[in-house]
């Protein structure tokens, strides 16, 4: 198997299709479809999302306070972000105010969940592209890393495990939580729980520092022109910033929509429909959000893109003026001095992800060191009523919006969701298209080329 | 010779696969007795030889086949059938595969309504027709796995606790028969029960449970006795793991939502809980949305489309 397969025969006289399915080492079900023209050049390349479940419809009729425990199942990798966005939407419907300790615990669990996600993505999903040399599918995986570098593998696995236990011991569940509730949080944090968590958070911070140093030395240093250009496109960016100083934040803030030239609009999540539209293509179940606010419509044409912006870590680092924690801020300054602002290279998502990992670890410690976090109350009672609420957070994959309306009994009458990954679907299509056009000529493809196309997808952590 | 394992995720969220990774160092140990030969979230096996979607969908042979997620569309059905052909034992991995799980809530609605909402009337969406190129058509409803293929082992849980996953894989790897959980969540719950009579009606979880924050859950009164709809009596145990933990939701001081499905495979969580409450004289009129009690086990025709649901 490790012997590479002979290159596929060049296309004959007729057009040919190449299908990569499943797109692997991502969450979810996607297919890459490439159409070659008569000369074997790329005529078109698309990323199809092959399934949908319909949460927008089937949460209709549910008691709103139950919904934050249902929408978690949209994603087993980022359930905490759906959980919080949903609770914020229900808070809005019910007119609930959240006490300070409740807000701090909500942010804490949120940021902890970001840590686990980033470790998972960087090392388990994308890591094998950079850390294993073999094109053999049986070793280009975390299992391959476990074999070739057991010490590294063990520290990665332990960091993830520690992150999971931190959430589980305090909040019950690390996957599909129930601990955030409309009006606040389900339980306060005890002094002992806090102290134990600080000790673990310090270990996570050590791991984050190690991860970034390791990646700079072993991975980012090898980002040559070919990799830096892989799936490169020029787009705008969307992300949340703190209303105080426009610094990076994951759980509360205003949205900043940046154009490719770096100029931007700011808006509150309640105004999202003025700025974001969703386009439907007949060949993918997922919709394609775009910047309706720019007034140019929607197009994924590489020569003339319209309305295209990106989200997730690279977008957040591009839109934020600073990072409110010292180690990550130093990294951001270095990153900006190397790549400018906004940075556009798709592969830089990986670098940005590890800077965010560092921020998340520092932020967890900041939150735990705030004496209010062990305060009470953590929840205000809520009263079901008719209303509307828009809850917004930064999920690992991007700005996440839950928009609900309730009837007088507090049951959902209407729901609209814009999920993090979907913002990046148009950019992912464009990145794959751009990569395919530069790598496939005269009908020749091999496994390495096909994996490069998937690397253009994986960078986005879809 | 390590056992080969193939894993696929159908209509689900990948939470089960993440729970498998959450076995932590247990994962490193498991990988000594189990060789993963197919698992899209972790490795690069593809379905189509020659990258030709017209070719037959292929999955490598394995002794164990883990299938998570419900079955919603034609492609997922094909994958399930191929897994059945290729794998010695099929494990319905998680609650969606076992009972339909949250995706089976869609069985309450017509697909046409779902599509109309999603592609034509959602705020911010530029109305368009339903996607129909390349994407696989929906089946007539959302199915649990055993409605479409034969299943050998059920491992419910949303997601299953990592301890339970590791235990099952260890059991299979050592050639033993699986020993499924038989108890209810209440059997693994430490909260204090004082007896009947004190609760008249069920109330919504719009305020927190009563408990002493600095005391363990063993000092907290049973949440059902506090008047909350706790699904513990009619839900399969397992979420507390295998090392003396407690039910996960109780750790968070919230009622059990029933995510492991019924205690016995044929059970109906809605009938069972309503019967249990009625026999204790507890009024459930305050429950605003009874059908949602079946949110984890709505396949097997338990949740069906309601025409213009009653007010």
C-alpha cells in the first residue's frame, strides 16, 4: 500500500469526474467532486455536504428551556457552543438576566471546550498530514503518530483527557452538556473544585506552550510557498470582538465583519439578517452564508468572488484588535508581523488555532482567578413567556447564531440557526477549487494530490 | 492478531466517536488489541475505488463494526448495509443508532415542511428549491439501525460513557459475550429518596434544584421528589461510567433527560414515565410538551407525524 498507486490515466476524449468520499479527518459527511474537461484540466470542483437533520424545524413546539439540551446534538465536537448560544437565545425570549457568577461559569465552560476542540483538530485530525511522512492510509492518522512518536501521542492524549475531565468533574458531561440553563448555570463552583481546576488549567497552559513551540519548529517552519499557497483565496472575515476594547472573545461581544481590505462594519447579533444572507445551491444540503450587507450578492467565482467572508480562528485573529492575555497577545503580534492583517493564507488557520489554544488556556486561568467565579447566585429563576431571543457565541468553527421565538407558554414557535461551519462552506469550495486548478493538469492525479485537496478543507476544521 | 474495527457515522453528530477518543490512555491500550481499518473521522479510507462515484461503495472487512447515528437517507442506508456485509458483529453505537436519538424528532414533521422552512422561509435565506443534485434523497422517515439491518450489540448513550465503550471493546477483543447494562439510572443515583406523597405535580426546570452547594449529591433530595421530570426511573443506566461515578446529569444537579433510552430495549420511555408518575399520584398536566419525553427514542414508529398539531 505504501507504494503509491500508478497515476490515473490521463483523460481520454470525454470529460471525467473525480470523487473523494468521504472527506476524512473532519466532522460530518462531505464529498469532493471534481469535473475535468476534455483536456484533463479542472472545469469545476465542489464540496458537497451530504446530509442534514433539520433542527430548525424539529425544535418547533419544544419547551424552550429544554432546547439547549437538544441542539447540543448538532455537533458532538462543539456541543458547549450550541448549548450556550441556545441558552442565550432562550434568555432573550424569557427576558432573563444572568447573575455574574453564572456568566463567568458559562464563559469558563465555553473556553474549556475550545481547548479540547483545538487539541483534537490540530493533532488528531490535521496533525497526521504534517507529522506522518507516509501516504499509506493506515499510518496517516493519529494511530500512525502513536506508532511513530508514542511520547508525543501520549502527551496529546493526556491533554485531551485532562480537558475532558475538567468539564466532566465540574459540569457532569463533557459531550452534550446540560449544565448551562436559561437564567444562568445549574450549580455554583466550590472552592475545592476551583483549586483543582486551577492546577489542571496550569498543566493545560504548559501543554499549549509546548504545542505552539513544537508546531513552529516542526510544522510551520516547513510551510513553503506551495503550502502557503494551498487553497489560498482572498476574502473578508467575520468574528466576535469585545465591546470594551475590540479584543478577542468567545462568548459575549459584538460582531465585526471585515472586508478583504481590512475595513469593517460592526453590528449586534440581533441585526444579523441585515448583514448575513444564506444562499442555497442545488448540490449541497448545507446553505452558504454570505455578506449580504456588502450588497454585491453571492458568487464563488475565483476570479470575481462576491459576498465571501471566512470565520473560525484565522478570522477571529484578523478581526480582533488584540488578545486580552499576555502570551497569546505576544504571539499575535509576531503572527501579524509575519503575515499582515488580515492574513489570507488558508494554511495559517493551523497557526491561528494554536494561538487561540494559548489564549483559551490563559483565559481559563484568568476566569478561575476571579473570586466572583465561586460566588452565588448562579441562576435567576426564569418565567416562560412569548418573546424573541438571538444567542450568539464564537464556536471553534465560527460565529454561531441561534434565533428563537416563543409563544406565551414558552414553547418554540420558530427557530433559525446559522452554524459555525457553514460560514466557511463557500470559502472551502473556493479553496478546493483553487487547489484543484493548481494541482491537477492533463487529467493526472495521485493520492498525494487528492490529499492536498482535503488538506485545503481540513484547515478550516469543518 | 488484533481484531479489526470499522466505524461509520450516519445521521448523527460524531459525539460517539469523540467519546471513544475520550477513553484517553485507555485508547492507547485498546489500540494494542484492536486495529482500526476504517473510521472516516480518524483515517483516510475512501468508499470508491478509482475515485469513481459510479463504482460500488466499499468498506474493508472487520470483525467489529461500530455504527453511530440514525438512518435518514439512501446513502446512509447503503453504508449500513455494506457494513453489515463486511463486519462480523454490528454494534449500534450510541442512542441514535439504537433508538433514533435526537434526529428522530424529525419524525414529528413532514420532510416538505422541513425543507420549506430551511430552504425557503428561514430568516436570512434567499429562497430556493430543495437541493437534489448529488446529495442523497431522504428515506420516508428517520430509522434506528435495527429497523434496516440486523444488529448484534446495542451500546446506547448520548454519547455512551467512555468507560462503557472501552469495556465493550475489551470484552469483544477478548472473545467474551457482551454483558449489557440492565439497571435504571436511579439504581446508580446517590440522591436521597424520602418516599411518596410529597410531590403533587411536575414543574418545569425554570429554577434550579434545591441542594447545598458544598455537599455531595448524596445529600441532595431526589429530583423527581423535588417535582422535576427526572427520567431516571425509565432510563438505562451507564452514564455514570464504571468507576463509581454518578449519573452525569445529577453531577450537574439537573434531571436525567433519558439519553440512554429505555431500560429494556422494547420499552417506551413516555408510557413508562407517565405510568410511574400516575401511580404515585403525580399530576403531569404542567408538562408543556409530552412528546419530547421521547426525544431520544423516537424511531421504531414511536414519534409519528402529527397533522397540524393540536394547541
